[in-house]
């Protein structure tokens, strides 16, 4: 649930701001240029890779979020989930922050057309970011050469094959925040809170965390191979040999 | 990222199962009736309320997930985010598990037509569940009388006004799992892992947690009013008086 519709003067919903010091904050925020975010999605992508970050970003003041894809319109994600209205990437001139989320099948992300669009937007963006295997697309586009980057644990070491520096953490940063990335899927929430702090200040980031009630309490301790049981590790390795070394194979990734 | 497409024999993607004991597990699982899940969404709803749970449920064996809405087709969520293809609720005869997610504006959820559909599906469902303020719709439909239920912290005590028993936790359960509910927004991930354990066993739940890398590491400790700073609490209370007592007012909720 969000309760910020009347607070933020967020241009993506256009509601008015509320009274008092919040209004003054919003007005001050609006007196500077808004933060433009483009989330570049593609067929087969994982919904939660970008649903976490977008939910955080939507609650930041003076922030405009666009979902975009190569063709525009609705995009069929993993499991046949349909998302969007999206804008066409080619119609977006530039953005302050580019986010590329991941997928278990990177075929659509690795097409020359998609890579050309994210390369073009990355060149002028202040911040080039990814969640999950989205970093492999950025790396394949030649944007992450020599840059530290995170990725889903199952494929993080594949980054080296594209010239990036694999970081087996939930968040990675290089060039003082020009490059920021999250690990697999749900890491996008932690990633987005760090991005929010950097770009909009700690109070805004903590406010977003409170509204989305991000006070995690997983019932099991199985969120990373270092903690998972041998039985669950075996399920993964049977399916994706090499995954627990960060070297799984998925379509589209060399 | 999901890497389960080839594993689970999940009827929502139709891929074949992999070799070895995983194949045997999947076959055993398929020898029983699949688990049918309906996620009932509506205009203005919060994407992450159901994107977390659906991402967990999609990774469970022998599970079929349908997104449905009153009108069918695409649904415009909070912040103008468009989701779906959805099915029409009226065309779904029954389901094993009904999930109603939340919204900062419950007007669409509280229409007699939507309430009638979720009441009808709840009557024959084995499990009636919600995330965030979705519990207020279930309660308004008369389904939660005398039942313990969670809700977003900002509105949890409003449940009492509809005859339910407010539980200020991240997860609540009643009638031995016939009723299960999560707190606000991101609570849906923890909720879904508990549901997964109950319905598909602990190994399946832990496997899903590992694949979605749910090893949370929030950079701040601001996910619940009991932890948030006075500055952030003041931001919320200015916007939503009563929220930190669980008694905020939002459209559609008495």
C-alpha cells in the first residue's frame, strides 16, 4: 500500500501535495529538476526484479518513472505475466537513471536492438543500474568494462566473461554511484533503498521503507547458497549445474 | 530471476520437467490435483502487494496461478502502472486459494460487485488470503468475522470495524490455515513463503526463497513504526493522521 499520493508531488500521478512542512518540502523538491528513471524491460523478464525498485522509486519526491521496452505496449514476462503499457525505448531521448532488471532467459535482452538502446541511454545517464541478471545485459552492451557489479548468485561470475568485475553481494557500486546494482530478484528492494538514499536523502529512503513495511522476517534462512540446506542446494545444482559457483548457464548468456 | 522453468512442470508455463529425482518429484506432485491460486486485483492496487507472492507461488510445483479482475483485461494500478491480461472474476468457477492484495485507495475493491466475487470464491476456497489492506476487503465482504487477520500497519485496527480481529504482525493465520494474511506490501513475500511451506512443504518453500535470493539486508531500520525515526513518523502522521495507531483513513474504508 502506498499512502503517498497526496504527499510527494510525484509527477507520475499528479496529485497535489499536502499541507504544512511536507508541502514546503515538496515545493523545494520541485524547484529542482525532477529525477527521471527509465526501467527497461523485455519479454521473459522477472516481474519482481523491477516491482520492488519501482515501488520504492514511486514513493520518492519529484521523481518520474517510465517503463519502456523495445516495442512499447504490453510485455509478456516470465510465466506469461503481462505487464504494461510501456513506452518505446527508441522514443526516450535520455534519462537520469537507467535500470535494467533480469530474467531467467536473457535472449530478448541480448538482442542487438535492446543492447543498442540501453547503451545509448546509459551513455548520457547519470546513473546506470541493474537488478539480478540485468547486469549481464549492461555488461554485454560494453557498459561495465572494469566496473564492479552485482548479479543473481547463480550467474554473478559470468560478469567476468563480459569484462565486468563480479561482486557477490546484495548491492554493488562503482564510480561513486554512477554504477549501482543489486543481486537476485528481491535484492532489488535493498538496492532501491540505497539508490533512494543517494539520490533523495536518507529521510526519503526511510519513509519509502516504512510505507512498504519493509521489515523483513523470512520464516527460513534459505535466501543464499551459503545458508541453504544441502537438499535445496542439490535441487538447484540438478537444475542449473554450476549455479552455486555463480556460473550457471541460461539462454542468451555466453 | 527464476531458473525453474524446466523444473517444476508448472502448468502456468508448460515446460517439461528435468531429469533425475526432480523429474520423479514433479511426477509425484502432478499425480495429485494441481493447486489453483486466484489473485484478485482491482484498479488502484499496489503492484508489490501481489508481485512478491506471485513470484513465490510461480516457483512451486504443480501450481496454477491466475490473475483476475472484475472486468478482465489490463488493470490500471496505483501510480498508473498497467498490469495484465487478467481474467474476469465472474468466469472463474472456484479456486483452492484466493489472494486479495491491497491498495492506498480501496474504492474499487469495496464495490458491491468486487466484494460479491471475492465472497463467492472465498466460500468454496480452501484458503482465503490477503496481503496489506486486501484484508479490509475480505472483512468488508463479511468473510473474516471473528477471524484473526493482518493488514498494513497504518490500517490494521480498522479490521475491527468490520468484525475481524486485528493482528499487528507480518503474518496472521486462523482456522488452521483456512485464513492467512500478510501485513503491508513487502510482507507479502514472508506471507507467501509461509503459505508455500503449508501447502507444498518446507523444501519447496526454501527452494523458492533461494531462487528469488530472499536474503534481506535493508540498509536502514525503518520498516515499521516501532523502529522508524521521529522525523519519518512525523512525515507519516502529517500525511495520514492516526496511521501509527493503525487507524489511518483511506478512500473506501469506513
